[in-house]
C-alpha cells in the first residue's frame, strides 16, 4: 500500500471516529487571486499581516509571528470534510516523503474553518497520526480573524437533513522565513508539479 493510500485510510478512519462525513458536495474555491490582489505597493504581500491570535493543538500561540523563522505551509479546512481536506493532508504528507531532508524544517498548519464542531480535541485526533501537521482552532471570532488576514473564504452550507457542510478556499499557502506569502499549490495539482514547486520554494530560502 502506498503512503498516499495509507494516509488517506488513516484520515478516513479519523473522520469516522470524530463524526460521520457527509457525502454532500461543496464548491472548491481556489485561492482568491492571491498573487495579484494581495500585493501592496512595496512589492510584499498583504496576506497574513492583519492581526490574529489563536492557540494550536500543541498549546503554542498561533499568530503572524509564528509564520516567521522557517518555511511554512498553511491551509484551511475542517475535519468533517468529505474529500478535499483529507486528500490535502495526505498530499502534504506525500510531499514530505518525496522531499525528504529538503523539507526537514518545513512546517505545516491546518486551520479549521468549522470551530463549532472542530474543538481542540477533535482536530488533534484528526491529525494524531502525523507529527508534521499542527492543528489550529479557536472561537468563531478568532477563526474569522485569521481567515480574513489570509484572504480565505468560508461559508456554512445547509443540508436537507438539517446539518451543514462548509465551502472554503482550498489552496495550500507557501510562506517564506520572513512570513511573506510566496505562492500557493492548488487543490488537485499533480504531485510532481507540487513537489517541484516546493523544491524551488525551499531552495530559494536564505
């Protein structure tokens, strides 16, 4: 069994533990013109600059300062996501495997956009099979602040049975050691393309 299949199996098992995933499909939103709309006059991205303050599932602060000091992957999702989020987590772990030592100091954060259901315990359980990806959750107000800072769209979508799913931006952000947004990897991007993009990104870091 390949790592990707193992990762997907583990994530689906985690989804079953924390709650049955709905089969309802929702929109896959790309990052909203990040490279064009998020650049200010000095040539630096405005993404991530607005203040936010949360705590990750390891008990550490999560704020704009955390995005500095090491190259970072950042993505947003929710634990009851039926497909996109578990696939993204599995893809990231496959990228780590293929990059090997090149990704030794590459950090990854998964921020929930469903704080009503994704408690610290739930998101920690969802990611418990990997030490490379750190979960982040908080109050609805805290999640709204971090999502706004990074230009992330999310929206609750009602379902016929009275439940709901979430529509959200699905890209993985690549952030340099200075906390500056560099580029993103789109959901569904070919593994070889994503790995080469990451390799180029990592090699460009001072």
